[in-house]
């Protein structure tokens, strides 16, 4: 079942005006109920993802809902938008110099795959590793499923082995 998410969807099937051709910048997909729903192109989805990363780096929490759905799921946990925001706010509290850097980005709607690079200084324990203010470099491989232009599901794997190896080098 496809959740309604755009004004264009609400207007679908409401007479000749609703049957007008979409703008060339929008790709339209026909779904099972014979209604037209706008879908994101590779380029639009990549731009949306970059804007999401900018939102995170600016810690612009009041606009996070422009990018993350109310029913967001992270690594199988139903967090919702408020839980997702709380998770990110905690990350920034624990890692004051946290910055998300896109190293690789592949967009194939409705999915984004990204490799994020981090060079930061977590306080205390980070992923059960005693970082305690040491600067570490690591990557995160993350997949996002978008619905209606917002992130609904995230699958994230952080390279904790790289962090642990750096801690060995510090000793």
C-alpha cells in the first residue's frame, strides 16, 4: 500500500485538471490503484540526501522533519521522527565535533546508498570502545529507503574495527 504524501496525489483522479501532464522534472509512476504518484529521480533524491546531510551538520533539528518521516525506522528499531532526532542529538552531545562527510553516494529511487567519512573526537565510550577524547577516523556504510521524499528506513553499519585498531595504536 502506498501512503499518500503529496498534493498531486490528493488531486489524482479529480477531473481533467488532475490529468494534466506532470512537469518534465518529475517522474511519474503508476501504482496498483491506477493513481499517479510523483516519484523522485536519481538526481532529485541525491540532492535531497545532500540537503539532509547539510541539515544534520547544521544541527537544524526543527527542519529534520523535512527529510525524515514520522514513522522512521533505524536498524530495525521503530524510532519515529522524535526518536530519530533524539538519537542524532545524543550523537552530537557525545561527539561535539561530529560532521557527516559524504564519501560515496549512489541514488536509485527509492534507495540511497552512502559511505560517510568521520574524523572526530568522541567523549567517553563510543560503541563500547574507550575513546575518551581521542580523535578517530572511521566510515559508515548506510542505506536509506525514501517514501514520499522522506527517509523511512535506515540500515547503518559503522566500521568499529577501524576505531578499535586506532585505539591499539594510541596505546
